[in-house]
C-alpha cells in the first residue's frame, strides 16, 4: 500500500515539475517577446524567407549578361555606381545586373518585334526597325533608374523635417547623438522608411568602429540628395567648431519646412493652369455638343425638308 502511494506521489511530483518548468520557459520567452515589441515595434523580421528560384535564375542570367558588357572605365563605373546607390541598389553585383537588364530588355523587345514582323507582308522593310526597338529596350532601364532616383530624393525631402524634429526631441531628452539616430530609425520605420534604413546603416557603421565624420559623409554621398547633404554639412560644421548641434538642426528643420510649404503652394498655383487644359480639351467639346446638339438637329431637318 505504501509503495503504491509512493509511486503515485513520485509520478505526480515529476509531471508537475515538468509542467511548471515548461510554463516557466514559455512565460520567460513570452515576456522577452513582449518587451522587445514594446521597445522597438518596427524591428525587421529576420525569419528565413523562401527563395524564389525563378527570380534567382533571372538575376543570375542578368548577372552573366552584365559582366560581359559592363563599363570598364573608372569614370563610367563611378557614375553608374553613384546612380544605383542613390536609387537604393547597393548590392555588390548591382552594376552588372543593371547592365544585364539593359541588354536583356533590348533583346526581349527585339525578339517581340521580329515575331510580329514575320507575319507582316513587307518583312524586308520592317526588319530594319529592329535596331530602334533594341536601342529603346537598352535605354529604357536607365530612364526608369533616373525616375527612381528622383522619386527617392523627393521621399527623402518629405521625410527630412519630421525626422530632424524627432532627432532633436531624442537629443534634448538626454540620448547621445548616435543613440538618437538609432531611436529615430526604429520609431519612424513606417512613417519615414527611406531615412529609417539610412539611419540604421549609420548606427551600424559607427558601432563597427568607423569615425563619425566619415560615416556622415558616406551617408550624404550614397544618397546624393541636396537637402540631406546640407544636413550632414551642418552636423559636420557643428562637430568641427563645437557649436550646439540641436540649435543648428532646429533652424535647418524650419527652413526645410518653409521650403516644403513653398513647393506645395507652387504646385497648387500650377493646378489651375492644368485644369484649364483639361477643361478645354475634354469638358468643353462635350458641353458644346449638348448645347448645340438640338440646334444642329433642327437646322439639318429644315434643310432636308423633313
């Protein structure tokens, strides 16, 4: 009888201990998860994503094409690397992939034109225009790249005043300059995604041991946006002369906000002229047709004797 009670007590004790230990582990993991989520809700998801084999093979094909035709002159390489960096493409093989896309798109448009020209009657004359399509396909990716650079610069210009304001608040609250950059990058990940990534990269480079001045210059150079470059110059000048960084940034943020307001007013002033063209070309003909339609019908019926 005693042995039965002893076995039951032992089983109960072992099972209870395992359950309590598992509960303790789950509670500890859940507490850490909630704490990290509260401190930095915009942390990126580092979970392994499924690789897309079609995309990987396509980029590998573009890489092989681009390695054959990529420029070798230093000036050309630096020019396109700056453009790709300003557009946000900073991979090691970005230049080769870009030229591979240019060549591949040109060949693709050429093949489409050939397939259409085969079914036409005058194929001898039409085949000459294949060079136009190949050339257009070769240069279209460059126009797209320039448009992306312009769009990214506009995004930085819109984000910059709000980012500087939060940076000032963090610094005035007692955070160091580098920690303020990290805090801004985590808080504004959804509101200002472009500058959030740039500030995260700045913090990682500083933590890796690079000098702050050099990292700030790299931040301005790799983006190529004039307002961000001006902010970096203000910071460098403040660090060099020992002036108050917060007051310099506050003045610059006000000037940026004024410039943004002036651009918005300029766009609103141009809107009336653009609406005039739309009214004349689209609305006015329909309005004239409605007004003059019955009169034209009556005159036509009078002359036709109906």
